[in-house]
C-alpha cells in the first residue's frame, strides 16, 4: 500500500497556492463549481428536520411572529458560522475542512479527535437521524409498520453506491436532488396557501396565547437551528473546488441565504394554513393545510419527504467522506481509507461512514440520535471556531495580516465569541436532557483520545 501521508511544509499561519494533492499516483482534481458546492450545503441542511420541527416549535411558541423570529435567529447564527468558515477554508483549502483547521491550530491530537468523533457523531449519527426519518416516511407510505429501520438502511446502501461511482456522478446527482427538494418545498408552501385560501397567518385564539419565556424561545431557536446544520459542510470539499478563495465564501453565503429563504417561506405558508396551537406537537404539521382534499396530497408529501431525506444523506456522504480520506492520508486512520478511485470517489471512506450510520439507525431512536449528534458537534465545533483566534494571534506575531489570499471576517472576535457561547449552551442542554447518552458520548471521546496514543506509537 503506498504512503499517502500529507506533509504541510508551510510555516504555521501562511498559505501558498494550493497544489493538487497526490492520491493513487494522480491528483485530486478541482472538479466542483459554485452550483455543486451550493447544492451540497443546501442538500445537507434541508433534511428531515424541516418536516419534524415546525410542530415542536409551535409547542414552544404560540405566536406566528415569534415562530418566524426563531427561524430568522437560527438563520442568522448559521450565517455567522458561514462567515467564520469562509475565513478558515481560505486559510486551509484542503480536503477535510475542519479537520485541517484543527491540525494547523492545535496539532495532530486535536485533528485525530475531531476526525474520528466527526466520523462517528456528525457523519454517522447525523446521517442515521435522516435515515431514521426516511424509514418512518417510507413505512407510512407503503403501509409497512416495523420496516422503518430496514428502509433507512436500504437507502444508505443505495446512496453509498451512487457516490462510489465518482465525484462527478455524486455532484450531478446531488445538484438534481437539491433542485427537486427546493422546488418541492416551495410547491408545498404555495399549495398550502392556495388550498387554505389565505395569505396571512391563521388567527390565534386569545385564550390559547401564553407568554413566551426566554427559555421557550431559546429551545425553539435550537430546534430551528438543527434544520440549518450542515449548511457549511461543503468546506470539506475545498481541495476539489475551483478558485477556492473567491468561490467558497460566496457559496457559503449563498447556501445560507437560500436555505433561510426556503425555510421562512415554508413556515410562513404552514402558519397561514394552521395556527400554532393546531400545529403544536405534530410531526405532520405540514399536512394540516390539505386535510379534506380529494387529491392524494398525503402520499405526495411523503414522497417529497423521502426525496428530501435522500438528498440530505447523499450530500452528507459526499462531504463527510473527505474527512476520513484526509485522516488516512495523514496516517491518522487506516491506510486503505486513503484510497481514491480514478473517478475521485473515496470508496472505503464512504463504506465506513455508511456502516456506522446503519448501526446507529438500528440501535437508536431519532431523538436519541439527535442528542448524540448535538453534544458531539457542540464540543467539536467549539474547538473549530476557537481556532480562528489561534490563527489571528499567530498572524499578528508574524506580521502577516496583509495577506490577500484569505477572506477576513469583520468583527471576528465578537462573532466567534457568540458561536462559542451557543455551542456551550447546546452542550449543557444535551447533558441535562439526556445524561446517559451524554456519558456514552463523552466516554467515546476518551476512548478515541486513548486510541491516538496507540496510533502514534504504532507509526
């Protein structure tokens, strides 16, 4: 097996023009343009959450205005994340995204911890959460109770197979799926407004209106924020993107704006069709507008839901497999995982993530998977955002702040601090809500940390 170890010989905090990286004796080709990058980010962000979450938010907030404000707040948080990632990705535009930032900021140990925890909690558990929803939708559509896990697992296997055909095939498929899901969500929104015959939010009975607490608004915003997660994951494909310096920041901003527009339009339409008390606690809040219709609306919505989930799984596999590939190339993962096909598909990495996701799908419920995902991502992304402080301080010492090859985030200190507070709040909430799953997650972190010592000695 050839040695795919990548050695960054540049001084810390500096960046020369990125060479194309060797793999299998050839190179990682820059095959992705802006549409493909946006399709990946939008594809990951718009998943099963948009169908499950509106009813849960309506349970927390009983005012249409406050509900829309929660969605807007989640979009603002995601935009800040996109801007932070725009600077980080132009500093280190290599496969793996956040893995590369941590390696450059803190060293191999932090990169190893992120890489494997990302593979297990963000890639595996995140995809499993979407697959669990897909299984529920498919079982309901086909009338096969008890087949939920099987349908979710079959979908994962099929999508892994498509991505194994190569980067171009995966990117084209992803662009198509993302286009279909965006059009479908706009279609549901337009249909809801047309069928209910009202273009303003449904009236709310004064008796059902309650005072909105700060805790309720925060809880609702976090639920909405879950629906935006993944919008920045396209940075993991940076090494395969044309003109990273110009394209990635624009693509990240465009991705967040598009997702926010889709979500605000969709939720406004739902609020026109039904009041928050009517939606509260329902996983099928999106069907309320079409009750009594003679058309097979429920079946069409279930089909749309399945397509949305398939697109989200495909995009997550496309982006997250690059983290595993980057680790193996640095000899921080098993060497076969660094193998890239001639069509630029990291087949072993794709298969590993698929296997982890299937394991989560069969052994955890949607809610349990979501809590595992949130706690793991809160810890890991807190480290990622803090790395910007490390790079800025390093630059100041080396007097290299005038570089023109890096997008520089205005008000970085304030914006990054806000993100760190958010991630800390998410971690605390997860540990309070589910101490057992939280202990298992933290225990896995410890095991991976111990594994790093073994890998280092074996090398």
